[in-house]
C-alpha cells in the first residue's frame, strides 16, 4: 500500500529463498535515520521489484545483490533520490 512504514529507516530483505516479488507503494519508508538503507540480497526466486514514487526518498544506500532471477525493476520518480544504487550479479 501507500504511505506505509514512514518511520522505518532500514529495510533488509536478505536470504529469503522463496520471495518472488517485492511491491512497495508510494511515499513509504521516508523517515530520516542515522543510516537509512535498503538491502535486497540473496533472494534467488525474486523476479519483480516495484517501488512507488517518493519511497525511500531520503535513503543513502540501495544495494541489490545476488537476485539472479530478477526480470523487472520499476522505481517511481524520486525513489531513492539521495541514494547510491548498486546492482551486482555473480
């Protein structure tokens, strides 16, 4: 949904072997924290990542790693506006 988890500063999705999709609505995860980051790692079944506009706007880091089945990344305007984005494979 939209406008959820606004007071959260960290989202770690790591080692979720059966996770197939991540869909986050608009304007989510936007509160300022000391080390705001989004990690999506080691999720071999993940095929879809969709993030709505203004979500993670003030986050510093977005790391997507070892998601070899990933087919689609859809990020709305200003999602991860302040972040470095790393997409790694292998």
